[in-house]
């Protein structure tokens, strides 16, 4: 019986160390070719206009066992694309994005909220045109699995939020051009 106690203790410690290693946070780097932020807004009530950003970097840290994590996204606002070069230039001006002074928008999480085993929303701070405001991204889909081509673990998600242009000193033509802007981001990330 005395010989059995040290063996059980060693087994319990091994299990504890193994489960701690298993629950460690994992870092994923955004796949810049499959991460696609978009925005849309009402144009005088006639139509919903859309734009995209072509250059985005960042990382996601997930601890699935602890149901926690963090998200950091950096968007090159000079890479805005509305489909029209003249309008791309127009919205980069001082009345809107003011990319000469603020070429980057950032989102830094303060909390990742889980529903069951899946992230459901990400609370954080959006900085746009030098103004920082709290924003919650609601996750509409989420999946992690081995990437079939890269042979590494990968995670992807779609998330959305609504912000007001006027909160970020971009309110020209409001309310005729909608103050509410829907942000949508499709994210794919690869484990480091």
C-alpha cells in the first residue's frame, strides 16, 4: 500500500501537468488573403452602399478550456475600396477617414464571451480617425479545424457590429447619408 501512494501521486501530478499544457492559450495569426473587413451604410435611403479594406493584419489568442481569449486587428484604411477610384479618394479625405493623418484603424479586445464551447462575441475598443470607442463584435459563425492545405490548425469566423459615423468625427452629410454603419469582418487565422 505504501508503494502504491507515490505511484498514485505521480500519476495525479502527470495528469495535472498534461491537462495544464492542453489548456494553454493558442495564438493564431490572421491570414491576410482571407481576412476581409467590409462596411455598409444607407445612401439617402436609395440604396445600401458598401466598401472593403484590402490590407488587414492581426492575431487571435484563444484558450478554449478557460473560455477566454483576445483579438487584435489592424486595418490599413488607405486600402479602402468602394469600387470607384474617385470615391476611394473622396472618403480618404478629412471629412471621412482622413487617411493622411490616420492611416490605420485598430480593434483591440477587452473580453471574449463564450456560449458553450464557442466564442459568441468580442468586446473591445475600436480606434478610427484618432477616436476610440467601445464596440462589440457579434460572432455569427466560428470554426477551428486542421487547414487541409497548410496542414496546421486554423480558425475562422464572421463577425458584425453597428457603429455611428458621428461617434468617430466622420458625420458629414448625416443623416441623409446614414449615420449607422454596419461593419462585417470575415476572418481566417493560422496557428503559430
